[in-house]
């Protein structure tokens, strides 16, 4: 069988010089020399046929979604067949009785959020890239800004239909709320970065849409005071839906990128948070708890973002932080996670490394769950060798510190290629051995996304 017999539409199949540049280039990995081809299926049957073709021709496979990943997980390295699932983008059904939404893997996150909210429901996972695909979110177990209260993607996946490396089809999980019926293979596949199977359909749990919500900005004199305040807020029952933090110099990059000002111009560090609940009375009570919690940490002002315009401005600036940093300078984005009580310690360490190395260490992230996004940025360094040497030294020291604090190399972006050597150093070798054994069971020929993760 030939590829063109599987994908008969020439607009959905590219080989040789026809392969678009976006499939050959990854911001973190660079250019690939070549790929075998790129196929864009629209049905599960086409995915199955493509996988069987790869077996026939002894090809490796990379499953790809919207291409918003930050770890090089979909970067080609050895003449792979890329299966781009973004045309499998249908919202199939919202089952009101089981409160599950059935979608294909190419549906974008913002499309899911907008659709269910128009029906009075809520899909809480909220990664920064609203143009990421749900298949990609599942591949990395994406978390995002509301994880502090509502959890991560894994907590909202009821059922997955997958195609295995052999072309076999398998359904993982079910619409049942509880399950103690054998091994939980569904959760094994979530976060596996396309190394165990290719997702073709998903049933997501949705919940009732909160009746009221309010976002707030808190300004602090220093970084330490804002990060120290986080633990107090969480301990005192404020129960934030989202709790983000960043420094003044970081939000200034986003202000410049977007041409608008952040609602607060005081201080050097900020917390941006949302509270939700059944009514505004409940939220006002929690605001009082919030004020009591942050007063010992020298809060300069608390601003209620009580108009749609103010709220949109603040959150759009937060959403644009990474784009602003990328456009500012060459950098490597981390998504480290540490126990919540070590958040301030790790952030202070980034400032120590910044002073020692001369690189810019631009950090922001999900304060409520201990997930930092530290960007190791080139800044004013012009010599390429100096930049690469200092970058690698800083990354080695950062991951060493993260391990010492009981943290992990990735909270939501995945390991891909760029974090693979650090995972190896930070993880018990026995743990990696069993990961490889699991991979061997589902993908004995190492066909799916080889060279990634482990």
C-alpha cells in the first residue's frame, strides 16, 4: 500500500520538498534534515491505516497536534512519518446525563471552553496557550492556571480511544465515575507524550459553570514578600481558582508587547488571582480572608478587577508573558515544579544564578501549585559560545537545585527532547527502567515518538 492510497487528498499529504517548513523546524531543537512525510488524517480509520503503513515500511511515527509544545516533543530527528491530527477537530457530543463532552484530538482548548460555557458547563484546565489542542494537552497532562483549585487535564479525562503502535485500537477508561477494575491504563497514557499510542477520541468530564467569579491583583514591594504570601493564602482557606505571580520587569515586557498597562503600577512583584463560587457574598467573605492573609507580607494594594475590560487586560497580559519573553531575547523555557513551601526558595535561587552568570532569569508561573516557568534568557550576551556555555551551566545548576528541593523537571510541558538528560539525572534509574519496560510492552519496535522522554 502507498501513502497516497490512504490519504487520497493531495492537500493532506506532503512528501519530499513539499513538506512545509513548520514540520521541519522546532524552536528548541532546530532544523530536521528531513522527514519521510506528513499525513493529515480526518478519521480514525485513516490513522489506523497510516500506522499499519509505518509498520510495513519500518518507519517511526510522530503524532502532532497544534504544534504549541515547548519541549521538542514533536520535533523530527530520524526521517519519521508525522501524523498531524489537527484536522480531526470535531466536537461530537455533550452528554448532559453523564456530563461528558466527546471530542476529537484536534479540537483547540479555547473551542472546548467556549462551547461548554455556552451550555452552562465548565472545563477547568486552562494552560496558557488557548490554541493548544486537547490531544496535545492529554499528551503532556497540561495543567495551567486553574490547577490550584480544579486539578489538571488528567482529572477531566474519562475515556480515551487510542491506536497502538501495531495499528490495534484500544479504549481506555469509561464514563463511569469510579473504577477499580484492573490496571488504570488511561492514566498511564495521559502525559506519555505520544510514546505509547495515538489518541483519536476523548470523553472529557465537565462540571457546572461557577455562578460568580472575581479576579484581583495584589502588588508587593519585593519578590520575596509576594512568594511568601502564597503559602499563607493557601493555608488560610482563601481557596483561589487561579494564583499567578510575576515580577514588574516581566510584566513590563508583556505591556510593551501588547501596548496596554497592567492594572497595578506599584511595587516590584504581583499576584494575579481569581476567586469563584456560588455567589458574590461567598467571594466577598474570601476576599476578607485574603486581606488578612497578605497584610503581614506588606501588600501595597489589592485591586478588584470588577469590569470585563480590567479583567481581560490583566489576564491577556499574563497569557502573553512567554510570547513577550520569546520576542525579547533567545531563551530556554523551563516548567519546573517544587513543593509549594519551596517556591520562594527556588525563585530566590534564580536571582542568585542571574547575578553569578550574567544571564537574565525571567520567572513567572502558577504560584498556587508550585509550578514555575523560568526562562533562561540570553539578554545582552553576543558571543554564541559564551551564551551556550553559560546557558547549559545555569540549566544544570537549576535542575540540581530543583532536585535538592524535592522538585521535578516538568509540571505540564513534558520532557520531550530538551529535558531528557535532566530527567535522567533527577530520576531513580530503577524508575526509568520500568518506564522503558512499559514502553516495550506497548511499542516493542520503538516506533512511536522515538528518542523522546527517556
